[in-house]
């Protein structure tokens, strides 16, 4: 069968090239009709790939693919792509790129798209593109899903490839946020060092829409064409696809992804919301002569800018509340991890009915043993302090039980309330900020313990093996 498929793939590839030649001659733009006989032959090949998937232990992917609509697009810069259109997921194929793969690589390319769906990347990409470059978002998401795949196409964005390209030492099975932060920093540095390089926006002015090679910066552009739909409804459709695809046992990592998707409540957890807030604080952009100004690239007298943020962050611990030392230290680790790539200053404030202690930290080692005072709770003293000291961002960890009205309203800064897992709600009628729950968040050291034992099971949020 494989020999027959190789012949069929070669013949289809030759036909695809003739089609693209014709498209170039007729000034092809998206919407030009692909010949029906070619579509029939091509999707006949896809059926065989789908059947091959259904025969092995990964038959979940085959049954998931069976439910997806299929289209040919010569204008996507990857072998496959996916989005959500008309109440179903649609998988797209660029024959010029796809037909250069062998059968196993074709299967992996399809699995790659389905893993993006299960990881809710089509939704998460929109949030992160507000503060990160498209290239960093795309590569981070591809690293996450490609970690689980074998027989990847030669151009695939893998951990090894990224480490080599950007001289990094990124570790496997880390959270998406870990990859995007480090990749964005590396991309910024690479752009700063490339003197005389043509402005990156020039690539956007393409003369034609046919793509013949993989481009990591554009590989997920088609996600922007998805139908407008709220997260809750999209999850319901996704769960229906998943239910119809489960025909027996599935790998542990898929089981865990599916469980996480079903259990997610559609809201950003506090740590991701904090990451979003960090993009809104006062910025202190560094001028550079090695990057052209993006708004006016032809003005060589104008210097470009590198991203950089300066923020005075106050982290408050309600020492009268029910939040434990372990929960607070774990949360502080997460705060430090989020802000470490920004110019920042972290101040810890311990408060019950009044401020008991204020001190600055640079790392978790600087956190002091909490003062043993357990009076009632008042939030107002903290906001009086923040107003006087020109804080940029206030993160308040509490069980939520305090006064119902602030005596002093916050001025000129964002507030994030994080309610302890044992807390119920915030007593304030007007919180002047966003309220999130403190859920358990696994924090790992940069270098894993060699004695740790990895068991089966994965977290969709962290995309890494769970640790015993």
C-alpha cells in the first residue's frame, strides 16, 4: 500500500504544481476555484491517511478528523491548518507543502492541528497576541503540541530547533507561558543585533498568495478567519467532537488534555490575568539604532524601540486571612516568574487591620516569615500606602473578609484581588479591580530533580508530565 501511496503522492504533487503555475498566470487570489478532479484525487489520499490513523493506537485522531470539514488552500504557509467555521472545525491543506511529506509525516501534521484544538490555542492566541509578537506566540504553541509527536515534518518548530536557532536551553514539557516569555526575549535580542536587515514588515507586502514553503510566523494566520463565537459555545462544540472521536482507550496525555478542557470554566486564571495586566503598566522603551522605526521605516533618522516595561508592583498578604504560608509562597513564585522579563520592583506588604510590615524582594529567598498577628482585616490602609507611593500594580492576596467600602479609592494603578482557595468572596461592594480565585498552581524549578519519577498524565495548562 505504501508503494502505491508514494506513486499517488508523486502524481498529485505534479498536478498541484501545474495548478499553481496556472494560478500565477491568472494572478491567483484567494477564492480561485481548485479543479474538481484534483480535489477528488487529493481528498481520496486524505481518506487513506485517515484510515491509517484509525488502525493504530491513535485512532482518536482519525475519528476526530472524520468529523472535520476539509478544504484546499494554496495560500497557507504550512502543510495543514485549522479553524472553526460554520459550527464545525475545518482542516485546510496546502498540497504543495503537504505532498512533500511521507505518510507518517502527513499523520503527524494532522495530529498537530487537532492538538492545537484540544489545547484551546485558537482562543488563547488572541489573548497573547496583545502583548507578544505573532512569531513568539506561534512558535511557543507549536513547541507545546510537537512535544507529543513523532515523525514530524523536517521544518517543524521543535524544542531542539528553537534552542539551536536562538542559542537557548529551553526545557521540555514546560508551560506555554514559559516558552513564550523566553522566545520573545530571544527574538527581541536577535532583531536588535541584526544591523542593516530589511524591515520585517516588508514580508507583509507579498505579491502573490500562493505559499510553497513553511513560515512559522504565518502558519496560524487562518485562525483569524474563525467564526465569531464565545468560548463557552466553542468548548461545547469541541466536547461534542471529542465524544464522537473516543472509540476505546486513548493515550494518557490526550485523556488529561480532554479532562482539563472539560473542567476549565472559561475564565483566565489569576496568574494569566496578571500576565495580561503587566502589558498595561507604564512602559520604558529602550531606543535602538539597529532597528528601524516600525511606523516610519524609511525614516532612518528615527530610532526603533525594544519592548521593555518598568513597574512598581505591590504584593499584599492578608496576614489575618486563611491563606497559608505554602499557598502564598507558591503564588509569589508565580508572580516573580511572570514579571521577571520586565523592569520591575516588587514590594511585599503584610496587613491585617493595619500595615504591619513593608519590604522589597528580588527572589523567593527574600520572603520573610510572616508576622504572627491575627487581628481583623481592613483593606483601606494598603490603598492609602499605594496612592502615596505611586504603585503601578497592586496584587492583593486575601480570604476576602474585610470592610464593605474603601475609605481611599485607588488612583492611577491596576488592582488584582486574589481570593484564597478557602475564601468565598470579596466583602467590598466596589472592588476597583478584578477578582480571581487562588487555585493550586504547580511551580517547578528550572532544572528538574533527577530523582523525580514521571507517571502518566499531563496538564493542558502546563503541557508537561505531572510529577509525583
